[in-house]
């Protein structure tokens, strides 16, 4: 191949290598990014704690109500069983039963609130669990897809390096040095094709003298963007 063809192919390989390397870096970052998974797990953990809190609250209230009911039943038995004759003691029992009744009402209200809160907590927990299951499934599939793509990219990058090693020795070292320098200056694009007498790097027409030199297989540069010109 001519110098121009070798430079053109080298540019193609390096452009592809740059693109695939960038994609590989994106994949590496994506494989490490599990923030959505961690967030879903935190949401589930919070929902489980809330469910446990209100489950315990409901159970404690139910036990307290049962104990209060038993105490009230005993007091009412004494009050209405005819065993207590002392007026003061009867008055005290009546006051105790009324107090227990008021306490029972407050506990019933608290229990109703706890039951509602627990029901909502259980629903939120179940939703968080389902969401986590879906996210874990999607994440696992995504990880597998990314790993497959990464392996393919790595294989292609190795092939690019192998082909590159066969082309670089065909180009004079000074030209390679200039090429590498231009790549750094021109965002990776050191070589520009000439189509219809126009530099595809900057869109400016080349001079007839440059066109003649290119047809003679001479190394030329665009007068405007200073890229290496190739007529393939």
C-alpha cells in the first residue's frame, strides 16, 4: 500500500480504537454502578423496619387491651356481684370501671391507628420487595450483557493492536511522530481524506499544486487545518 493508504488505515484503526476504548471505560463504570440496586435495598430495609415497628405496636396494644379487659371484668363482677356492701368501696369501684372504660377507648383508638399503619407498612414493604426483585433481575441481565460486550471489545482492541503493529513499521518514523502529534492537536483526527478536491477535515478546497503532489504520492498537509491529506 502507498503512504497515503497506510496513513488512512492507521487513522481508521486509531479512531476505532479510541471509540471502543471509550465504550470500554463506560462499561467498566456501568459494571461498578449498583446505586439503583443499593437504593432499592435501602428502601426495602426501611419498609421492613416500619412494618416491624407497627406489628410490635399492634401486638403490644392488643395485649394491653386484653389485660385491661380482664381487669375491668373483675371489677364489674365485684361491683355488680353483690359481694361489696360498703358505699365508699362501691363508689371507688364505679370510678375504677369508668376509668378503665375511658382507658379502653383510648387504647382502641390507638389500636385502630396501629392497624392502619401496619397495613400501609406491609403494602409498602411488599411493593419494595417486588421492586427490588425486578431491579435485581434487570441488573443481573444488564451485567451479563455488559460483560459480553466488554469481552467483544477487548477482543477487537487486541485485533486492532495487532493490525496496527503491521502498519506502523511501513511508515517512516518521522511521519509517525508527526501523525501522533497531530492526533493530540486535532482531537484524534490527524488524517483527512480529499474528496472532490475538498479536505474532509475542515471543508476547505485544496490548491491544484497540493492535488498534484497527492497524485504523486507525496505527503501533503491541508493549508487550513494542517491535517495530513490522503487521496484514496
